[in-house]
């Protein structure tokens, strides 16, 4: 079986979950100050957008600088993809600014699993290779495109989507979000790897498969 055929069969199951979980959206609020460098361990009780602010008098240029996207990424996990995240958790200067970036690298046939971002629209900028990028809308329509280096593909907020390296060489992309912390809900892990577990009978009925099939998939997340 070809990798492309296997991918289409696997996505049929996972992308169907987008119909089970209609997306919700929540934009970051507009900031009320020039900046609010996050200080999650600060005794300061004032919190804006969920993170307290570092005292303005102690903010330095380094708070607005990060090297997080320059780290070397390997692709030796089971999905052949890896990412570095420049969000408010790794780059506190982004707090309240409503933006974040992710750098993703893909081995040949590397996959970023079907997932959603409940708090952000995603803009994919491919910098190397070719990626199949696709999402499923609320009405069940599937939109996809093979995106090459220098090209863009936008994924509306909250919709189930994925990226897959269809080329024979390494691919890479820089992904922008209009949220300091977009959130990520991975379909397979959420449905089959939750704690406590979603009942087998629920997933069996939802996907139209025997409960034994559900158990076999769940075992991969044990």
C-alpha cells in the first residue's frame, strides 16, 4: 500500500472527528498597554490575558528577543516531524500581543497529525520542500493544496487540519498564529488517549467500527 493511500485511509477516521467536535473560537483581547512581558512566577497579582506582567521598570531589550526558532530540530519520532514554539510560554515578551510563531521540520512522509487550534487562525509559510496542507470545514468539505517553498496556505480558526510532507526530501515551514497561545487539540490523542478514557462504545458508535478496533487504536496511546 502506498504512503499516500495509507494517509488517505487514516485521515478518513481522524478528520471525521471534526464533525464530532464543532470548533469554538476565542480571540485574544486587545492589549491595554504598550507591552506586558509575562512573569508567571511573579508575586504581582495583576493579571492581563491570563499572565501577570513583569514590572515595567525591570523590562529590558532581552525580553523582546528570542532564539527559540533557531534550535536544531530532529525528525526521528514516529511521525517524522518536529517543531519549536515561539509562544508566550517560551517567549514572555509576546504576552498580550496576540501573535506567535512555530517552526516545523518534516522528514519525507513526515506528518503533523490532524489537530485544531481553538484560539487562532494559522498561516503556513513553506520554506523548504512541499507540504500537503488541508483542513475540514464545518459543513464537512475538505480543502487542501500541495504548498511549495515560498507559498502560503491559511487555516481558519478552530478547524481540523494537518500538514504532510509529500516530497522525497526534508520540508520545513514557519507558521504564524494570531494568538500568544493558540492551544492545540490533537484529534487522535484527545479521542483515544484521554485520561480517563472516552468509553469504547462512544467511539465505536461515532466512527462506525467494532469496539475491538477502538481498543486496538487506544493501545497505541497507552
